[in-house]
């Protein structure tokens, strides 16, 4: 069996979508793993909404669950 393309995963196996909370303001759209084709329509719409400053069509709890800030280390702590 052969694979074409790179499969990326976040530690919690969910996509990472959104602006980093650091001064560099890097925009993350990563971690689709093996589900990129299936999730592309919803994730691309969400990404466009974030980039254009529009409210996302996704539920607010889901938006938070996908945000890169979920990996931020607490003050004086370690990364999850």
C-alpha cells in the first residue's frame, strides 16, 4: 500500500485552525490527518470566515475546540 501526500496530526488528533496567540500572528490550518478531503468544504469556509473577520458558520464550541490556543501553556506551566 502506498500513500501520496503528507498526513499531519495535532496531539489531540483534531484539526488546528486559527490565528496564533503570539506576536508573530501565524495562521494555522493544519492537522487534517486522513480526513482532509472530507473536511475541506467546512474547514475552508471556516478559514475564509476567520480571515475575512466574519462570524464562523461553525458552532462556537467547535471553533474553540479547533483553535490553536488550546495548546498554549498556562502561565509558568508546561504545554499539554
